[in-house]
């Protein structure tokens, strides 16, 4: 018996994920870590958080996040 698995899109710089009551904006993605901003209720000046890619993907999957937008940024900084 096969289990249906829901997979997330690969995390990329500039993505915005919407959760119930909040959103997560990806600032920078490295080999193992990701910098992101988790803002709740339209908060201003949200600090940048640092987490492993696996932990953030598990969090987004648990909260049933939806990829809203954001254009991925290339290594040269161009959209």
C-alpha cells in the first residue's frame, strides 16, 4: 500500500508562504540553513530567524502553508 505524500516546493530566496494568521518570507537559502521572516498579523519590523531547511519545511508542512508568491532571486541578484 502506497502512502500519498504531499511535497513542498524547494525553498528559494524571495518566496512567500501563507499560513493561517501569518506568513513566512524566505530571505536567503544556503546549503543547510535558511534565513526567513515569520510575521503575524501584519507586524512591522519582524526579525530575521535562522533555521535548518528541514525544520522549516516540516513547520510549513505541519501548518499547511501555501506558496503565495515571490520571484526567486538568482545568484547574480537579478529576478
